[in-house]
């Protein structure tokens, strides 16, 4: 069973010998496990199974992310090196919006009075400059205990090279505050750059008690319901980790749901033999965009959560852990719209979520959301939403759109709904363009794979805007992230910062370091699946001496077993030229971070059958619906097809709507849809309006 808890819906998928079944239930924010159990029982009852039949449960959740965004974590203290108390408040001293005279920097996760210092110092080479004084440490810990903190983060200068002082503080905390949870930066994120490392450790400590209680409560509730199988968590790097490791390092669960979606898209890319894929995941609260090359999602080692300023880079909290590299914007079905001071329609990042939800849900929402616009534009059937389990209130949607957008801008309801939908589509298109440019890619060469409850509604228009000529909507697209959980390997990425210039390359040190990281990564994976074979791949982060940031450089097997400076330089120059179009001659190159990723083999999902008929005729339609065509700016008559009734090779010319229980696929007038042999809907474009 795969379970993805989103801001609006909880997706549940069960896969067994008889095939796959899925459902969507509204997320129960007060007790997220209630939604999981509700969806589980619904599917089990429909399949004639019981909870004891479940062999494995894989879970992804936004709980850690939401706790950081909403600032509702544990009461947390920080212990750091004397003189570095304000690192998380000083940040990097960069202005993420250069010309905003009223720029307000985000508040640090911990106020100054909750940050403590101890006299000690490790050098940038890992040598002890000022020994740690146990008596001084005990005094600080006693003060923290007296103030009743639930969790403590420990981040000392250069502890990624020498963790001895952090280990001493951890031992004192275990003795004097046995009930508190403790997070050491040398365990959570042993990488250079104090701001990112300290912030990551604080975030881990901040959500650790909450996540630990939730995970233990979930395991107990599942066991009580009869599901006594192992429970694994999806981590942000695109793999699975044990419940115990997830409770210890909950910061690795941030972005776990979106990571499942990227794994789902990568699985489809491999099945269809696609080298370049743009993954587009749009749910109820956010939209996620990810580049996939060669069947593998692009990864990074730093990302931001809780961006506070128009989703600009630098306005959030940096988290320094291995993560699938994606752009996430506040553009989901529940994203709320308003008119700003310049009389422009703005959408998101605020979301109606599931409580109360969009106005059309009839649960008390009065402000217009993207779902309300989709309903008024004819993209959604008010009687068939969520497989017919919910009836949408068209009148409530009209009132919300007219009151908030139409009346202030002197627009009729259709124009206002069109403006809302077009704005959210343009926001997503801009995010995709910027992400592609930052990675040196041309989206015209890409195939889009769309999934998530709202993505198939908007993907067709997005392709028109981006110049993408091919779109795939897989089976189960509405619950794609949950299916991705079932396709993910057990994996863990171990990283460490050890600075080394190629002019002073030390092969023995490199070999020993990579062996140590491989053993650490394999150990985590082995704890999930003791029997499975485990493979490893390595990469280093390199830059020209004097540059401020580094780029990832994958290592060949020979570079790990027999490291040589010349081969590392050649690999770096190849990667650098691919990103920037040229190399810099005559400059030394340095390595800052080393990484080893261990994983079990990817599940074999096969390849798309090659016997798709060229044209099996037109699909059977079940009526027509008035659909607003944004490219033409007017309503058109669109045929409606039931996806379950469509067979391999059948085609549908746009404009058309292909409906299923969890979502609806909009086929623009400029496109044509064909059912592929594996059940995917392939949408190809002719002349684009």
C-alpha cells in the first residue's frame, strides 16, 4: 500500500496480484492517520481483502514540511560555538529582492534567547584549537533543562570534519536531559557552510518530537487495524527509509510526497524509453516541476522550504540534505486568488486545503480557488468529481469568483475564471522556463508527463505555452505520487565535506573516504532490506578555486577504485562545459563535498508494448460539454470520453475531456489524444494557436 498525504487530499493505492486500486480522501489535518485508515478500509473492502493481507506499507507525508511552514514544531534550543550564536539570523547577508526597499527577511526558526553557546573551536582542517570544557557544557545543558525545552540541536563550527565536541555535548544531554530529543549536525548534515548546516539541524530537531509521535501513533493504529507489516517512509532523495531512521532524521522527509511523484515520472520515462522528460505534478496545494534525464530525476543537496516572498530563491529556510531537484510553487487546485493593489489577479501561495477547501466544495469556503475556475470553465463535471463521491457547488463557485475577482475588475464570471486559470498556468510555465534555463535545457526537446489530481486539467495548456509537442498522462495519474512510492528503491545518500584541491590530490585519502561513505550508506539501506543486493554510485561537488558554489560531478567506477587527479579534472570540465558552455583555463580545481548513494535495484516495470495499433479508430464518446478554450478565448463544444472505456490505439481529437475517478484530462483544440498500449494517454500537438 502506498499513501501520500497532501495538503488537500490523501491518496491511497493498493497493489497486488489482481492489479491496482486507488482512492482519494480529504486530508484530516488534525489527525492525518485518520485519512490513511479511512482510505485503506475503503480499498480493502472494495477488493475483498483485509488489513492482514498487506505485506508492506510505504508512506509519504507533508507533515514535516507543514510544521516548518506553520512554525508549530517542538520547543527547541540550539547549542553552538561561542561567537556564532547569530549565524542563522545573519543568513548569507544576500537580498533575494534587490530593489524592494521594504524587504523583510524571514524570522529564524529559533529566537535569539533560545540559542546557547559553549567555548570550543575546531579548525577548518579538523584540529582542536580550543578544547571543549565539560563543566561549561553541563552548565549550559542545565540552563536548557530548567527552561523546559523538548528538543536540542547541536551545531558547532567545522564539526563535519571532527565531531568529537558535538559527541561530548550529545553525551551530556543524554545524561542530564534523557527525555529530550537531540540532533547533532555531524549526523544530520555533515557538510560545510554553517548557515545551511545549522538550519538543517535545527529543522530536524524542531520537527523530531512531532514526527516521532506521529510515526509511532500511525504504526500503532495500523497494527490495531490488523496491518502488522513493515512501514517505510519515502525520503526527499527519492528512496525509501525505515520507520526508525525516519523518526531519527525527519528532516529527510521534507518533500517526500513530491519525490514520489518524480519517481513515478522517472518510471514512466524508462518504460517509454524517453531521455528527456519534464515531470509536472499538480495537486491540491502546490505544483511541482522536475527535469528527468535518462530515466533519473535530477538531484541536489540543498533546497529551501517555506519561501516567504513570492517563492523567490533565498527567501526560505535552506535544508542541506540530498533531495530531488524540483521547482515547487503555490499553484494547486486549492490555491486561492485575489486582486492586488495594481488590480492584477494573483493566485497562491495561500491554499484553501481540504478545510474548508475551494468554494465549490460547499464546506464553508468563500474565496475563489483554482478548482472553482476549472469548474466554471467546464473542465470539471460537478456531479462526477472525485469519482462521484463529491458534488461540486457551481453557484458557490460563481459567487466566490464574481465577488473577489469579477466585481473589482468589472469582469463577468467567465472572464474572471479565465483570468484566474490563465494566471496560474502562466505562473507554472514561467517556473518551468526558469528551471530549464538554470539547467541549460531546451524544453522543446522534452516530453511532459503529467500527474496529480489537477495536472491533467492544466497540462495541455502548459504544453501550448512551453512549446512542448508531446504529453503523456499515465494510468493512475490522479494518485501518481502514491504509485511512485511503490516503485521506489530502498536508498540512502551519505555526504561529507572534505576540502581538497586537485593540485594536492591524495588518492589514498580519497579511496578511504569513499569506502567509509559507502559503508555508511549501505548500512542504512541494509537496515530496511537485509537480503536485497545493494549498488552504489558516487559523485563529488567541484568548482574552480575562488568560486562561490560547486557543481555535481558523477564518478565512474574506475575513479572510485583508482582515483587519479587527471580523470577527476576531465570529468569536472565535461560537466562544467555542459552547464556553462566553456571551461576556464589555467585555474586550479577543488572538491568540497563527497557523496555516495546506495540503493537496491529499481523494480522492473517492463517496457511499453510495441504493438500499439497505428489507429484503432475514434473513441466512443458519452456526450459533449461546453469547455472554455484559453487559446481562443471562447467556449467550444468538447466531446467527453470515459477513460476506462477507451482501448489501445483509439484516438480523440481536441477539444475533448477524458474523465476518470481521480482526475480529468483536457485535450486542447490544437492537440490529439491516443491511447498507448500500456494505457497512457499520449497527447500530440499540431499547429498551435
